[in-house]
């Protein structure tokens, strides 16, 4: 199944009339046709959707997302007008999941973390498209990414961004840093994963995991 695709590539800084105009920076797969087939085996096609916090709820929604994340959005990667590209995955005419990436600041530069998710919001795999880190080899290793499989936002709510630890024991505790000397990049990757899950819950899953944040889940 083929779909027409309009790609929005990462936007840089433009200069007009002697003034710098700072544009929000989005995140897209470098080669969607190739990457979707590789990241979502068994898929036959995809559609792209474009969403932004400022179009969905503006500053009020941004504040809610920051509250759920437990951290403030900062920099060009995390403004309310960042264009998020969501890949809706199909097998034949059946929708079978999503791929979504976010930009995250690491110790030495930018990190792009994509999550492959099923229709229920469960992580199928994690993919670093860009990873500027001395521990890039260790973080890109299949053994590290495999630790995220089967987890959801319900699990990641226990992960505290400020401390880099879980508030209560849970499945996220099983995710181990493969390179202790790159602790900052490990925590950046964890923050990116949690942020990604929260955005997808807001944009796609109808806030089905919000009850876990509020402590209302049974």
C-alpha cells in the first residue's frame, strides 16, 4: 500500500532583515520508506500525521505535559510550536501501530529517539536515529533497546526526571545503563522516551495513561 508523503525536515535558523528568526525544530525519519519497513516488520504502508502542542492546546497544554513529564521544556527542541511527525503504520488496510521520534539534548549534542509502538501504546522497540555520545555504540546495541520492549507510559510515570531514579520499584528499574561513564546521555535517553510516550498519549491514545499519573488506576 502506497501513500503520498509530505516530509517536514528538521528546521534550522533563518535570517531575515538582519534579525535571527528561530524556528521550532521537529524530528522525522531520514528515509521513511526504508525505516518504516525495517522498524515495523510486517507493515505494508504508512501515513504521516503532523501535530503541535500550540495547535492542540497552546501554553495550557504545554504546562500539563511538563507536569506529567516532571520537567520543563527548554530550547528549540521543546517549544510549543515544534512540529511532531507521527507515522501511522498499516498492514493492508489495518492500522497496526505508530512510530514517533523526539529530539533531546545530550551531553555532547543532539539525540533523536524514536519509539515503535503498538495500537495500545506499548513499546515494540526503541531506535536512536541520531546519537552524539561517547557511548553511542553501547546505547545503540540491541541489548539496550530490548530493555524498553513491552513497557508503556504507565511504567515510565515512575521514572523521576530530576533524580534519574524511579519513585517506586517497577519495570523501568530493569533498564540498565550500558555505559556508566555516559550517565548523562543515558538519562537523556530515558527522558526522551518518557517525553515521547507522554506526547503520544496526548496526540494519539486519548490520554488513556493519564489515570496512572493521577493515581486513579486500579
